[in-house]
C-alpha cells in the first residue's frame, strides 16, 4: 500500500497548496464568495460537475448499481437532468441578478422580508449537505489507513475547512478543477473498464445476474419519480448550486458550461451503475451495498491505480463538502447574522447592498468576516458529522426541507408575476412545517413528506398571493431590469475583466 499512500498524501497536500494559492486571489467579497464572477467555460464546467457529483453520487451510485443493476443510475441521472434544466432555462437569468444567495434573490423579487425565513431553511439544507459529505470521509480513510471513524472525519474535514477558509471560492474552484480531473481519470477511465473486464465482460454479467439487473426501470417508477422531485428540482434551487452559477463570467458560460456539466453527470450516472453491477458479479453477498465501491477498488485494482481511484472518491467527497460548506457559511453570514445584527444598516437596501459588486469597498473586512464564518461552520459540520451516523436520513431531511419549503416561492418568483411576498412566506412556512410533520408521521425515508409538503406549499403560495395585494410595480420593474442585466451593477460586471478559462487565474 506504500505507493497508494503516497498518491493520497500527495493529493491531500496538493489540496492545501491550492488553498494557499487561492488565498492570494481573494481580495474582495466577490472574489471570496463567487470567484470574482468571471470563470470561463472550461473551469465553470469542471467545477460545476465536481460539486454536484459527490460521495453520494460516487459511493452511493455504485451501491445502487450493486443493489438494482443499471436502473441504479437513476439517482445520479436525475441530478444531471436537474443541472441541465437549470443551465438551459434559468442559469443566465440567475447569473444576471448578481447576488450572493438565494434569499437575496427572493428579497429582490418580492420587495424584502422573505430573506430571513428562507435563509434559515437554506442554511439547514446546506448544513446537512456538508455534514453528509463529511461523514463519507470515514469510509474512505478506513479503507486507506484503517483509521477509526472520528479520526477520519476530523482529518478529512480539517483539510476541506483549511483550504476553503484560506481562499474561499477561488481555492474551492482551483481544488475542484483538480478533483474533476482526478475523478474523471479514476472512475471513468480506470475503474469502469477494469471492473467490467474483471467481471468477465457484459455477456458474462448478463449470464450471472437476473434479467431485472438490466431493466432500465427496474428500481421502480415511484422511486424514479421521487428522485426527480428531490434531486432534479433540488438542483434548481440549492444555494450550493446557485453560488456556482454566480461564478460564471457570462450568460453563455452559465448556459453552455452548465449543459456540458449536466451531460457529464448523465455519463457518470451510467458508469456508477455499471461498476456496481460488475461488483455484484464479483461479490454477490456483500453485507451492505455501499461497501461495493471500496471492496472492488481494494481487491481488483493494481497498486498505484488503487490509490488514484481512492483519490478520485476522496475528490468527489471533498468537492461536494467544500461547496456545501461555503454555501452554508455564506447563508449564515449574509442572510441570517448580518440581518439580525444590522437592521439599521440594511434600512432601505433589503439585501441589495450585497447584490452588487460595487459594495466591495470594505473588501478586507468582508473577506475576513466570511472567512471566519467558514471556519465556524466548518467546526460545526465536523462535530455534527461525528455525532450523526445515518447519511441517507440526513441527506433526505436536507432535500425534503429544500424542495418542500423553497421550490415553489423560488420558481414562482421567476415564472409567475402575480406571486407576492405574503404568498412566498406562506409557501416557505407551510411547506417546511408540513415536511417536518409528515417526516415525523410517515418516517424520514418515506416518499409522502416531499409529495404532500410540495403540494401544500404550492396551494399556500397561490391562494395567499391571489388574496393579497400584488407586488409593488416599482419592485417588479426593478426586478425585470435586474433579470435583463440592465442595472448599473450588472453593466459594470459586463465590462469587467475577461472570464478566466484556464486553471491559473490572472491578476486583475
């Protein structure tokens, strides 16, 4: 294992070096939180694919393939579909808003007062997402170094917190680009073909497994529908995803770069299911489906290649973990703490202070404050990951809250002019409480909470919006100008530096 250990250690040291390098770029709030809003297509596509394909997509995707065969691809496939929908239909408009958080978008659309409640819901989602990613370190470090669970979580979490705190989104972007390359080589180019060959090829796999393993719908229609509701729609509204959209240097980059990333996710989904199916042939009686990835890597890959593939798994976990961590800290600082602390300061801005890059005059203090919040949230995430055991339940709670509480007011604000701030608040409150109550009644892993929670949120939004006074025309006019990119802030951004399209950022 000495060669494998060397590969992993070099990889981890490289992540810390990237964090230090990114720190030199983070000179303003815009640099620190959204990489200066100037990524080019190559970096944008790679980093977007890196954040959405985490440990659940890699280790969990292979596990679903082990359990259900090719239809196990549906979970990751619906993530790719969500990213494609976001990129083709919404990303350009989202990027033009030039905000930092989803809650700021709601404030702009509805005229304020929606931000704090939506911020709390989004914070809970991003916190749980970061926690589930951090828990996954335990599996990987156990295979690598035979470390106990707590030590594994602390080591993996500390590295992510370190490079994220140093350089913010610049560090995360640079590390994610490396992680994307490692993941592509390790999973798609090495593990996939080796697993199929070791299983005897597709003909042998078909001969040894039931026909249901090769049925594209074998996992069940209801399960696929639930994946669409949770993951496809979740991709449309998550702070971790939107914060990456904000990094795009242009509308074209946001649209087509995201489309490339979404297509990559579809390929990754099928690859994971095929690897899991091959593992079922090789190890038909594993105690847990989630053990399939680690087992096939440990037993079937040659020295050196094994280290690279485990680095790929580590890359998948780290990319999602760091993206969720900066999203959690951004929401905590900008949408919750600053509003509670600065009611007088935000007196006629309703979040617009943070919406424009011209607000970066106090850049050094803002960077320091956001850096402190990443460190604080990182400690909270590591402690929560040590305390919790069930990754699936934590992830289900996160996505149920996100979709049940925020999908309707966000998409309603983008698509329905008659929606009001009262309707948005009602949708967040009714949907969020319904999801929590239904999870307590039916169970956390049941499908009913997200079905009925989403329906109740939609009903509350429409009924309350129609029963209350329409949104002020001046607010809607300002919203349309912002969506069109005709505000002073957006115009200033449009004439700023050229997008960065290579891994080495140039100085402004």
